[in-house]
């Protein structure tokens, strides 16, 4: 059985985010590379989380067997969003920025690994093909809009 489009979309985003996290971890100080990569990552993570919550998680919250997984993941999104907000406020050249970045990276990588290894397979069992297709359409429509929104809004601005 082929992987549902929504899970393929989300994994594609995760792979792009893993690469951004890796590249960002190799930067130093308040370099232009660090600034550019962080801004790209910040917008990507904010847009991905919002679109995922409005598509997959919104559906999962309506299904008793999947509700707790969705709540847990929304909570992790909020935690990462808060950390992004802290990073935005910090001096990129400080050692504290790198410490906070590494903490955020660790939490986020744990989150997406957990989604891919546990939550997506559980959701795939609990969703119909029609629901998966509908969720994919919602995600694919929302993500570009959320990227535009993330360009204008810092972490936590409208997500509280």
C-alpha cells in the first residue's frame, strides 16, 4: 500500500527541516548564513506547525483513538514555538543562543521522529482514504498561506 499523500507531504517538510537544522548547527556567531538559515527555519517551522494543526491534528482531535496523540503534538509545537521566540530575542553571537538552539533542535527532532515512527502509522490506521485525501488538500492549501503569515509574524504572535 502506498503512503498517503498527507504523510508524504509532512515527511518531505520534516526532511527539509532536518537539513536546515543541520546546516544552522554548523554556522558560527551572528554570521549572515546563521541569520538567513534561522529566518528560513523559523518561518518553515511556524508554517508547518500551523498547517499541520489545521489539517491532520484538527481531524485527529475529532477521533477518540487519535485525540491524545494530537494533543501531545500540539503541546510540542507550542514548546518549539516558545523556544523559537526566545531565539529571536537572543543575541545570535552569544554562547547562550547556541545552547538554546541545540535544545530546540533536540526537542524538534524528537517531535518529528515521534510523529513519523508512532503517530503517522496510528493515524493511517484510523483514517479513511477519503479523510487522508481531504487532509492533504487542506495542508497543501494552508502551508503556502502560513508561510506568508510566518514572514510577518514572530513566534507566538498569533498562536497563543
